[in-house]
C-alpha cells in the first residue's frame, strides 16, 4: 500500500485531506504532523511514498521540512499544499524538490489528480501557476550563493527555533541535545551567515520567509 504523511497546522485541513485521499483509495495516511519539526522527524522515521506539506508551519518552515525530507528519505515525493501563489514560494519549492504545488482552496478532484500525477513520476501545478512557474523554473538560474546552503540540516532547525525566540536551553530540550551543543550550533550558523545579533538573525529569517514578520 502506498503510504503518505500529512503536515498542516490546522486539524480541519488535515481531516479534510485525509477524507479526500482515503475516499479515493490511492494511498494510506500513516501519520499527521501539526508542526514542521514533527513532520521532518516523521518522514525520517516512516519514509513514506508521499508527504503532503503546508509551507507555513510552526517550529520549522515548510521549505526546510521539504529539504530535510529530501535528504533523509529521497524516495518520498512531496506535494506542497499552500495558500501562497506568489512566484518565490512556488519556484523555491520546485527547486527544493517538490513534485507538485497545489493552492489551498482547490477542488478535491485537483488534489486527487495531483496525487495520481506525482505517483506516476510527473509534476503537477495548480492551473493558475502552471505556465509562468514552469517558464520561471526553466529560465531563472538557481542562486548558487544562497547562504542557507552552507548550513547543515541541524543548523537550519536551530536557526528556525532561534528566530522564533527560543533560548538555547529550550532549543536543546526540543531537539534532545545539550544546551552547550545548541549554543555551538547557534554560534556556527551565525558565523556562516555573517550575522552577529539575535536581531540580525530574526531579520534574516524574515527575509528568507522562514518566519512571518
């Protein structure tokens, strides 16, 4: 049986998706996550065939979940379900490895179609996005100098939590590491990103869309 995980911070959305997916019998939902960190951990644990992922997740942004999922479970195909229809989100998701990008508010048949296309190894984009997103993906070179690329997966997670205002002891507790290790990760990521203060870190995270302004 094809397995899937749903990651969205709204229970009503997760319940609706589960109903649509299981009604068609395309796959079996084996787990749900209400935050990004839990989603990344569930993917690493279960290695599902599909991950249906919202972008605006607490604790770890959806783009970071996508990147970590692709690293820990390369066979997992990721479908983004998001309210954002602006180009940066769509293009970054596709470049990070998403196979589909569906807008929230889409009809249920569009979700079913996306599942079928992705399971067949093909990309799927909601109709309003298709033409310009594909053109942009083809014509715009990926940014090789993105400073986030220099961070390890753990440093990205610490960046997310630190930007949300968590202290080193709080980060350590959430990630099951020592406060000293959390402090080391924070120091290293600040150095790699050329940042000095907590304010710099928060501004950077906002610019990158990791947290809301």
